């Protein structure tokens, strides 16, 4: 199970999505200064997928 936790951490930590062009941006610490694709400055964290109730 340790491999699963490492994979989740790798996929979701320090990953931001540009709200202008939906590009994925990785940053070592904190938010990125600008988008790698469009140069925008508005970001959100990548959302984790929710488990289905059924």
C-alpha cells in the first residue's frame, strides 16, 4: 500500500491548473509565478478524484 500513497502524492502535490488555459503546471514550492503555456497568473490546485458512493 505504500506504493499507492507515493503515487497519489506524486500526482497531486504541487500540481496547479491554469484557470485560463487548463494547462498543468508543477512547482517545487508554492504557487507558480506564471503559466508555462499562456503566461496567466490564475491557478487552482489539482482536484483529487472522489470515490463513488455506489
